[in-house]
């Protein structure tokens, strides 16, 4: 561990942390809020704001420590619980070349957006108290565990070696953030069930302008998400910035083209969703791949997520805002693609195309383990909440909308 901090690295991580925080509030809030009906816009946006606030507290109390302290194969320890001078962290404590306080804060923003993404599965029908409990339990028992596995000192650093494989690589959260949240959303949707009238009457987005605004905030914030994960102001961060933008553009254009070929039109929501799919897919690879690979990764993600969305609709599954199709499936593709396209001249790790098939095998192995754990534990948490406090609001509340029933306010009040 370095014993000194570099001002340039510190300044960049401070800025990157602000960009990632913006991705949740207001980026994801606007993106999801525009996709629901007008009577639920406030309640949907509040799910992201509430998730951010709760994670902000539990992260500094104990979650950061569970994820990033200790060398346990499964989970960390509480050595840095209540992060402060009381637990040995001061303004002079460094991680790499940055103060640990801002490293903790940077990781906090990742945890917050991860659980906020899962709200895709519960919009327009969830009890607020059930969501609050879920955020605490899921962050503790799913996110912290997987973050420790992949980014801490968990078993993926050791077990693949027994099979002759290198450790997996996940530069900015394809496994930890997107696969975990996307597949957890799928499990949650299976437990909670469909919205009233789903499949009988059209349920369409009420404000595509919000969707585009949210997508723009996510796109810009993602530069902090990926380039900030270098935890330094260096060439790898610069490369990550460029491939992030490239993959987003490729994903947006690919989803738009797929929609045009199938439907003869290009909805603005398709362009926005494709951009997010490209951003998701490049996330694990962003510190390891070059621009040509980014174009392929983003374009494949746009088409893949579009057809996964159509598959979800065909099966009648109300995973309402497509976290599974966009984050789960593009995250899985991105993790696998990292093992294919990793260029040793970019991040020092070689993938399949550079003579190292073992890296691809490691990516697949750990990805499957992450998916299995996230799905199983999310299902358990969801069923416990369903059997205790209950997930669903009463039918009459769902009918009138959660904005008035839960918050006592309207997103749009034209009477004033």
C-alpha cells in the first residue's frame, strides 16, 4: 500500500464520485420515473432517492467494512465499521494514492446505484416499508458479499488458481453492479408478480423527455463510473473514458437499428435504452479493451438487450423497467467479452484473442457463481419480506397511484 496521496488522483476521484452519485440522483430517478405512468412518477423516483440515502448510512456504519476489509473467502470483517479515526481511518489514511475517505465514498456511490437499479422490478406496486427493508438486507447480504468476492479478498482471487485459471477481472462492476442487480430484479419480479391490468391494457411510459434526460445523466455520469475506477488520473482512466463513450454510442445505434428493422420506427426510448446497454456492457471491460473492441461490445449489447426485452414481454413477465434485459444480460455479455477482448497493452491482462483462453474461462466461472448467489439470496430475502410485511400495496392504492396514496403529492398538479 502506498504511504502518500497524489493530489491529482485525489481530485479526480472526488470528481468521479460526484459523477457516479449523479447517476442515481437524479439520473436513474429520471430514467425510471419517465418510464412509468404519471400517477406513479414521484413514488418511482423516490425509490432511487431513498436507496441512496439508506446506503449512504449503512455503508459508513458497516457495509464498506464488510465489502473491503479482511481476507475472508466469503465476506470481510468489521475492522472498519463506523469508518472514522475510531477504526483507524483518518484524513491521512490512503488507499493506493487517494485518501481512504473518498475511496469509501466512491464505493458508496456504486453500492447505491446497484440496489436502486433493482427497483425496476417493484415500481407502481410496492409498499415503501418493504422497499426500505429490502435495501438494507440486499445491500448487506448480496452486494457486500459479491463486492468482497470480486473487488476484495474473496474466493475468486484463490479458487480459480486451483483450476489453473487467473483471477477474474471486473474493472468497474459488470459482475458486482449490473449482473447482480439485473438478475436480482428478475427474482424480485417473480416473487412480487404483475401490476394490475398488466397484459390486458397498455401500460406505457408517461414522459419520454424524462427518459432522455435520465439517459443523458447516466451517460455523462458513467465517465466517473468507469474512468474513476482506475482510482488514478492516468492513461488507463483516459482509455476507459474513451471506450465508455464509444460503447454507449454503439449500443444506442444498434438498438435503434434493431428496432427500425423490426418495427419500422426508432422510438427515443429505444435510443436511450441502447445507450445504457452499451454502457453496462463496457463497464467490466473498460480498463482492459481498446476502441474497436468497445464498438463490438456496445453494438452486441444493444441488440442483445433489445431481444431480451422482447423475450421478457413475450413470456408475460412484468420486470417492469427491464433491469434484467439491460443490466443483467448486458452485464453478463460484458463480463464474458472482457475475457475475449482484454488487450494486454491497455490493462496488462490478455484475453482469448490475445492468446489467453484461461481468462475467458475464469470470467465465465465467476460470473455463474455471482449469478447463482445473487438469484438465490435475493429470492430468499424477497420471500421473507413477502411473508412478513408484504410487498404489494392494496389494489385501490395501485389503482389511484402511489404518488397520492403514499406521498400525498402529485408529480404534476395542473390545478395550481
